[in-house]
């Protein structure tokens, strides 16, 4: 089992965090976490694979978000078949002007 640390809220996942498949292979690195900002609903994770291709894992395909990794419900071969994010998705990223405590409680994000 991969040690990804303690579970965290999806909004606290930082860009560059490793993304692992259900068969414990690193399939990419987080680019951005998407959510429905107004309703605070997790939409999914956009990650960049080793070839530099952007892939989108929808919320039901994400098993777990943690301090040092995101674990998908998909095997590595399935994760490599994921498509890119659709145009028009709202994009959010960390607001570097807030403190660590604010980011922990989900207030450290801003719309890009």
C-alpha cells in the first residue's frame, strides 16, 4: 500500500501532488482540482501524465485525496485512457495569499 499520508479535503490538494492508480502506479501529477464553487461539490481532478497529456478523472473515479497523493478507483491502464477536461469547466487553484489554516478549511481557493 502506498503511503500518501492523512486524508485531506479535496480543496487542500496542491498542484504537483502525485496521482496513483488503484494498482499503486503513479499515473501523473495534479494540475488542478475542479469543483462546483457555489455548491461546494467536488467535480474531479485534472492531472498531467508522464507524456505531458492532460487527463480528467471525474469525482466518482477518485477514491481518496491525501496529503501526499490522490488515489484513483481506476487501474493504470484505465487511467491512461481518460480524456482531457472539457472546455468551459470552472478552474480553481490555491490562493497563495491565504494562510495554511484557511487552506485546510477550504477557504484558500480562488477562481482562475
